[in-house]
């Protein structure tokens, strides 16, 4: 069976079943490896160097183990399926949507706190909608498009190695006192591997999908080119700007993290206020973008054979 067909099967398995919660996820094992190495390496004086060593070990182990596991076609497809997060992202967004619709604001804040690192205790409904949409939009890259991109480049082993990079960044890539040096390499590496997937998502997949969904295609393109760099991350604003333009909302602005208020650059034009239904629009846009991404990468794959 060709790599292209394996990816198609894995993609649709994720759409049908979502994350296999009752079975240990590969990222859990990667996370345990990172935690174990962190305890042994974080105490060294040159934290940037020891952090880089951690990355090298994790990436080597992940790729090597994945390479040998990929020799079994059923295991290979299963592991590919676990790498995708399309259904999971949609489910998390729908949870917040349903809770907001039931007017249980405290529960909505609590549910959102599981998804984001920002403070949620005093959020108003529109802040919850904005934060949920920002999370879905940003994670379209590292949960869907980037894994798919690396699957087509190097199969399951390379895609799983990408997930290891992503996991190291989520665990170590903070700018606080503990991790600003030790997690520096992890954060920079994550920025580097997401560079092209983020731009493909923001410049091509979301705008074209917004046209299919009946959203504002022209604004999606316009806002992308205007606001795609309005973020501390070199990649996050690329998908966010396209989504904001397509739906007519404005991301960014005042956001509280760990008790400190940050005035983030705005992304998009405030054509309208946030509405609960915008979450579902964002999810629809994500689904269509993921399918279009699959078709695009499949076409490139067969053209370059």
C-alpha cells in the first residue's frame, strides 16, 4: 500500500474516532521520556546546551522507535491516526459551545482552562469564544497541517518526530525563569518546523476553505497579509489572521496570563462582536481546511513521484 493511501486512511480514522482515550497515546510515552531527561539534564550550568542535548536524544529515540514500528503496516496506520487531532479539536470546541449555550459560565471558564494557559476565571462569554477560536485556529497547524505535511515528506517516523518537537515545546518552551534557557532550543526548533506549514495553512488552506464555506474569502486573504506577523510567535498569527478575516472577528487584545495582563496586538477587523455560533463556524472552517490540505498534499505527492 502506498504512503498516500495510508495517510488517507489515518486521516479518516481520526475524523471517525478522534483520539483513542482508552489506549495509551504515543505522545504520553514521549512526554515521559522528556520528563525523565529533564530531571537529569536541567541541573547543568549551561542550560541551553543541556536543553539541546535533551532534544537530540528525544528526537533520535522517537524517530528510531517509529521507524521500526512502521515496518508493521497496521501499526503504522494506527500511529499515523493518533498523530492527527482534527476530531479532538472539534470536540473540545463543541464542548465549550454547548456549555456556553446552556448559560453555565463558570463551567465554560473551567472547560476552557483545560485548553489554554491564560486566566479564565473572570472571562465574559465573548472572551471565552475568542479564546476558544484562537486555540482552534492556532492548533490547526500543529494538530493537523504540520503532521500531514511531515507525513507526506517522510512517513509516520518523521511525523511522529514532529509531534515530539511539538511536545517538547509545549512542556519546555516557556519564557519563565525555569525554562527560558533550558527550553530555548525546543521553542526555536518548534518555530522552525512550523514555519512552512503555518504559511500554507494561512495563505492557502483557510482562504480557499472560507470560499467553500461561504465566509469572507477576500477578507481572509487581506487580513492574512496585513496581520500575519501580529503575534509574539512567528507562526501563530498566520492561521489566526486568515480565520479572523474569514469570519469577521478580531483576535488578540487584552489577555491575562498568570495574573498579569498583556496587551497583545490585534488580529483582524472587528466587523462584528463574537457570538457563540462563531465557534461552530471556526470548526467547520477547520474541517474543510484539513480536507483541502489532504487533497493538496496528495496532489503534490503524486505529481512529484
